[in-house]
């Protein structure tokens, strides 16, 4: 039996309507998933500040492992934190709000500086989760367990080849970040940081004090860092979404510890730094007077890619938690224009 043209159009209309409804439902599902992921990112950001916790975590970069212990106490408007490096040479970082004192027992030195950004795990950079959706596909993952805690996973898949992907595990009750993996374009883990043991809740504030009671006679160094105007420098091919968040300059001293032991004279040089970030990853460009003894080139350490190059009278070091292609793109597009009077 031949089907009439009118009936054919009717069935075609029904089919197109079904497809349209299915696409709309799928789009709505993706939007809901994205919003839920954004909500979890906000929880993770807040949890690192408002909760007290103490735990041991392992940082894996390529074939290298480093174990540290962090203790964080939130008391009213104040934050107290102690970070201990447990592998290799001993180090302790004691933070009271934005002041950080680093204890270096080997050289009997105290390094005093101001915190300029939240970078210590389990803190997450102060990204705007809504903006991250422009450069990452935000998705909810499954459930899991980390260090004995039930965890929710959140996935951030890059929308280009100029940044890595991320998989995050957050404590289901508090939102505290328990594990973070950095993934390359194949989905392989190139960097990972994870708690192996943690307690969340009431923490005795005395646990944030340094274990070194007597520092009499120790040398005190204060970080000479200040804001800088580096408008003469520009990057013509910075990956999309990366914004300049900081321009600073500091005085860097080499061989200070040996000099105090009478072995050599310390040498100081001024170094400037420009920092760009997309809210998760960061790219830093260090600028200092040129050195003929240095060799240009590229290297990789886990998720970190590094480039060194001369530019006129300057030596540039470009460091970023981004794929090598992004670092090369940045390094090859840096320009410097002198100010004409």
C-alpha cells in the first residue's frame, strides 16, 4: 500500500520532534551535570579554608615522590597552618594568616615572606568555576574512597591541547580535596597528590607550632618582594583563558648559607616574575639579567614544562603546569619593547 504524502510528512514531523526533545533533554542533562560540578568546585575552594584538618599526603611528579604533612586550624577569623616536608632535607613552613616562616635547620635560617596565593594542597586556586567551563568540560564522576573517606569525583576535561585535564576527589561530607590527578591528552596521570591519612574536625592549635623550639642565633631572611610594572613585556600567544594575575620583582641571593659558613661571597640579583593563570593551571615567566653560562632549551618534570632562553640582554625562564606545546608557544611569542623618551 502506498503511503500518502500527508501521512509521510506527519511521520517525519513526529521523528523530528522526537529527535529535538531527545537533544533538549540531553542538553539539559549536560547543563545540570556542569552546574553540579561547578557547585562541587566551590565546596572544594571553601573547605580548605573553613575546616580544621591534619594529614599526610604524597606528591608524585613523574618518578619522583615527596611526602609531607599538613595541619590546618581555623579559629574565628584566623588561620594557622604547619606544613612539614618529611622526605630529604627537613623543612617546616609555619603560616599565620598570610605570614609564612620557613624553618631551614641545615643552615639555621628562618625565611620570612608573605603569602600571595593559595597554592598548598588541599587548597584549590581561587578560580571562578563558571569561567572554567569556557576552557574545560566540567563533569561529575563516580564515587570512591580516599584515605578512608567517601569521596565524590569531579572531572575537568580540556577543550584544547594547551592545558591538562584534572580529576579531583572531594570528601562527600565537607568538600575537602582529598586527591588531585593531572592528566595528559591520553588520559595518563602525569602528576598526582593525595592524602594517605587525614583527620577532619577539631584539631589542637598547638599542633601548628614549629617543632624547633630554640632558634637563637639563626639567620633571618625576609623576602624582598614587591609589585612591579612590567608593561614593556608582552606575550602575543598566551593560551586562551590565561590572564595575568601578578607582576612582582624580588632580590634573589645565591650562596647565602655557604657565605655565612665562610665559603664564598653571596651574590644578589634582581628577578622579575609575571604570572598567568586560567584559574587552575599557572604559567610563570621569570626575567633576569642575561648569563652567558646558561644553555637554552626545554625540559619536563612530571606535569611541569620549563623553557630557558635569552632575549636581548635578559635571560627568560618560562615555567608552567601545561603541556610542552603551550610552553613553546609562550616562549616563542614573548616580546620586549623599551620605553622611548
